[in-house]
């Protein structure tokens, strides 16, 4: 039963990770810079950045350089939404109490214009497949959307969110066994962490933000 529940969030992050394997700092102004593969990998938080959580699926990053890989991110006809996409990264975490999962993945684009153009295309496709109740991701990124709803058996609840930070689009899939587990701020905190690390990388920094830096 526990494995059934875990699949729903892991499917998004793990599936993308498998595809890859198969084939704001200081005083400076925030910038929107294209990221390379190593930078995408550095944006993905590790266990040190996520105290109270453990890695369920290891972080991975790779080039979106084939139609097969692009179809996993942009399932629309002609892989619409992947124009100008360069790299994909993903990681999945399980909370220490095993009552919540968080799957994170991101797409890095060649410039901010490409990311802006892709945002609505990707969210429209995502919104068709997830909950219908609007959810709050706080103020992370330049653009953000989130929906809440049932994601599996036994009353499992989930929030799916999308955030644009400069040249990147970030995706968060979080689920918990009980509704109240989604109301304790952890989804907002993880969204803020992911967005902050993406901005740090675009500012030319090594991402260093942790949950402790952003927790509400």
C-alpha cells in the first residue's frame, strides 16, 4: 500500500530521471541567464539542503537532445513547449516520517523568452491532469501556478505546482497521506527553496539555499 502511494509523486520525477539516465545572492541584482548541465544539477537540492527529508530518487540532469526525451516533458503535438529547451533535471524526496513526498524537476531554456513562451503551454497540459482547487505557492519566481487534489488511493492528497524563474521552469509534485499534511507550509517552503536555488545559479553563484533559509 505504501509503495502504491509513493508512485504517484515519484512517477513525475523518477520517470524523467530515468529518461535522462537512458539516453538570490548578496546585493547583486537577479539575472536571467541560461544554465548549463552542471548548473542544472547544482540547482537540485540534496539531503543537506532538505533537513527532515531523505532522498527517494537521486538527482539527475541531462540534455534534452532527442524527441524521446522532449516528449516526456512536452507531450503536446510537436513537443510544443520544448522550443529552446536545453537541459532537464529531477530529484525526489521523502519526508523522514514517510508521510509526504516531494518530486522536483526543472527545464532550463536557452533564454528567458523561450521559458516565458513555454510556461503557459506546459501548465495548460499539467492542469488537465491534476487537481482543480487552486493552491498557494507563495511568491516564488516571476510566474507561478498550483492546483490541489486527490492523487491516489486511500485519500492521498497532492499539490502540483509550476514556477518560472528567469530562464528556467520548475515543477513541484507534493503529496501527503492526510490533507492537514499539505497545510503546514512545507509546499511553500520547498517551492521557495527550489526557486531560490534556481536564481542563485542564474546569478552565477553555486546554489547554497536550504530549507532553513526559506522556511515560513
